[in-house]
C-alpha cells in the first residue's frame, strides 16, 4: 500500500514516550506510526498505533528529515543515544 504522506510533509508533533523512543531505535527511520493530532501530522518512532502516546509539539519538520536517533536526543535521552546515533544523523 502506498504511503499517504509525502516526504516533504511537515511533522508537528512527536511521541516522546520513553518506551516508544527506545523501541523506535530498532525501527527504520520513517517506519514508525503516523497519525493526525489537532489537524497536524504526528509521528511516533515506534510502530505502536494502539498504545498511549506522549505527544510533544515541535517546529514543523519535513517527514523525510526525521531520524529516530535525533528524536532520542531531542527528548533528553542524548546520553543514551551513543556515538553511532550521532554518526547516523550526520550521514543522513
């Protein structure tokens, strides 16, 4: 099935649930859960559509630029991300 979101679509909410952030590190970038919140795109790095999310408003960010490792750092988990996550963001 073709995705209904374009790579340039702006994400304006991120799920910052600790569990979902950590699960999202095992999910390829862009393969998390997409939904609509307050008429705006929202993204959870974990593919857990039926679970409770902790949404945080963010500046509009193109979907194609979201990296699960940067979601971890944005939400205050930088010390847990490790050097591989930083290298991935620079190369992506």
